């Protein structure tokens, strides 16, 4: 994984001291909250319902054990003993005191971490496939290019004050595990017919109140022109993006209103201009970065057999591991979604355990997944039982990856000042319902996502089943939708009809799964059955 050079460390340390002075001036009353707000947002500090929330960057989701131990220590020292992992592959702390904020950033800087550009109208944390560098189906490891983009975008003078926040995703496999086409810019690294490595650009995706799936604007950009083309895309947006209306400020609106063809024309024109300027980083820089992502020293000749005599362990292996490019290894997913738990939360003790497991069994590497789980990317199959035994003892051994209990949920009205409804209690009720009725294991892949407001931080638009919390005459109400997907078969979910109260939507989800169990063909996911039979049978079950 990437290690800071002297410039990275100096940049982060300087930002810590700058923010320390800003916090001091706020605490002493020399800055008003309105004056302080843009300064704190540049350092990932939000003011939520009950306290400050700090969002820490985890570029492309990759961490080592030292960093995870540090995050656990911060949870214990400055929060209430836990952290919340997010769909941006970051971690958030929900109970931060302003007087501690600079000290937290200083602690982070000691382990090559920060909170820079995790908020504000800038380029946010670069996300990627959580199985990068391990997946059997990827063309190359995309993380060196994600790191190159991180370095290019950090404090970029043109893009520090964009019309709105901006999100990149970089993957390198046909299978999309990172919701690539629901980002402002999604990049898929691939090989063309001549075997050359390049990038396919999708621009103008996003969720929120006006969701869009990004259109393809260029089929192939030579890999050594990746940054230049990204800069061209940003320049057109920065030039024409709306700054007078935050609801129309995202690049998805610009691409939609200009039209894909006109936006692409302007990007291509800008691209030609930039090629003449020579803005692409030197090839030596990407080669330097690549050395930090070289594969571990895998053992050869390992057996692919796993002792399956323990049925609970066998179920976890079948559900929570992903094929690896190296024989005898898998990627092992640690679910942060225990039955009745808060999706994405981990206690300090659990984080310490995960760090220890990464050091002992996964070449000192772990990843934050966009599904709010953690993955150990390089694990010997022979070590899986030892890992699972320790996870199970710590409440982390749940076998539910991509199943109905693996719920994505935002913090909702329990924490967020923007939310209209609670997400966490609803997720807990649904999780318990399907555990108690025993249907969870029979449903197979079923991705359920919950957002507490229209901003869609819970990705409800992309759920096979999506739930959106709204305010209906002062009461929490939940809209149900079906048919979304964040994968390579990207689609946006459609609302079923009138909303439900909290208990009613739990019942509605169960009724929908009953329709699926009745109507599915062999091998069909919930999503496949819905696409085949349409909305009508589901609406009949929900409303008649």
C-alpha cells in the first residue's frame, strides 16, 4: 500500500496546525459559526444533531493494521468507543468535541491518515473496488491510478471550490463492485483489442434527489493520459456547473442539461488543449507509485481444500469469501451487520481485533468496503477457520454478505441534521425479522438499502429493495422501491406507491420477498425476478 513521502507528511502536518489555530479562534469566540463552517468542512468536521462528526479519509479503502489500531484508539479516546464505516470507504466518529478535533487530526497524521477533502465542494475520497489487487477478474490493480488521482486532486487550485462535491471511482474489472456508474466520474480500466491498457470514462452519475446513471462519454483513453482526460472533464464542469442553485449544482445536472453529446464535445476540445500543455504527471511518478502496490509474497502450491465439517463455518466460507487470483487464497469479508446491529458500526475492541487479524493473516492489509463491511484481501484458505473462530467470538462472524441482512443504511435521524426519518432502528427491525422467520438464508442475493432523507447516503436508489425515509406531516414515513442495482447491470429503483410507517414497511419488505419466493425461477435473484415479472405482482401484495 502507498506510504507518505516527505511532501505528503509535510502537507498533512501543516494542515493540522492550521486547523488547530482555527479551532482555538472558534472556541475563544473570535470566529462565528458561519465563519468557522467552511474551515471545519475543509477538515472533515460536520456539526450534526447532537455533536460534531469527524469523517476520516481512507483512500480507495486501503489500510494497514497500524492505521486500524489508531482508528480504534481514537474511538476510545475521543468518541464513545466505536466508529462508523461508510459507503465512501471512510470512517466517521459521531461524538466529537471541538476542543479535541485538532488533536485527533494530529494522531491521524502520525499513521499517515487525515480528514482532508472528506467534505466541502471539492474532489472527495477516491473510491475503488474493495477486492483490488486480489480479485481474479481484474485487468490490473487500479489502486496505483486511484492514488495518482488522489495526489493530483489534493489541494488542486482549480478544483478546491467546485460548484458541488465531486466523487471519483476507479475499477479494473468488468464486474462492478463499487457502484462506479453512480459516481460523478466512473473510470473502468481495461484492455483494448490490441492489448493496450486504457480507461473508459463514465460521467454524470449520482443519487440524491435527482438520480442518474452516468453515460459513457469515451470508450478508451490511453492510460498515460488518464489525469489529463479527468482534468478536461472537471474543467468543463467547473466552467458551466450551476453555483446559484445547490440542487442543480452536480455534474449530473450539467451533463443532462447540456446533453451527453455536447458535454463530450467540450471535454474533447479541452482534452486536446490540455495535451498541448503537458499536464500529465511523468511516467516515472506512476511507476514509483506502482512499487507500493506490488503483490505480497504469496506461498505457492497451497491446497484449495477447506475443512467443511463445521456447518456454521462452511456457511460463512460460502457466503463471505471471494475468489482470489492466487491459488490457495481468498478474500474474506468481515460483516459489520450482525443480526439486530447498527450497519457499519464497529467497537474499538472489534477494530483492534480486525487489525490483529490483518497483520497475522492478510499481509498486514485490510479494506473498507463500500457496503460498510471490512475485507481481509489476501487470506490462506487454511487460515479461514482460525479467523472465523476469532470473529465469531467477537460478534463479527455473521454470514450474510449481499443478503437481506447485509443492509446499507445511513445514520439517519439518530444523528444527521439533514435526515427526515430514522434509518438505524428500521435496519435493526428488518434484520431481526428475517433472522426470526428463517427466510434470510433462502432469499440468496438481495441488496437492501435505507436512506433517511433524499440525499441518498444509504444508496436506496441502487437497492434491489430501497427504502427512503420522508417527513409526512410531521411523522416518519417510508417509501419503498424495487429494482435498483449498483453493479454492472446498473439500474435505478422505482417507487412502489404510498409509503408506510416503520412497522408497516418491515411487513411490506417481507411481503415482497414472499412474492419473490413464490415467483422466482431457478438461479434468479430478487432483482432478476422483479425485472421479469414487473411491479404489478408486488404492488398487489403490498396494497390489496
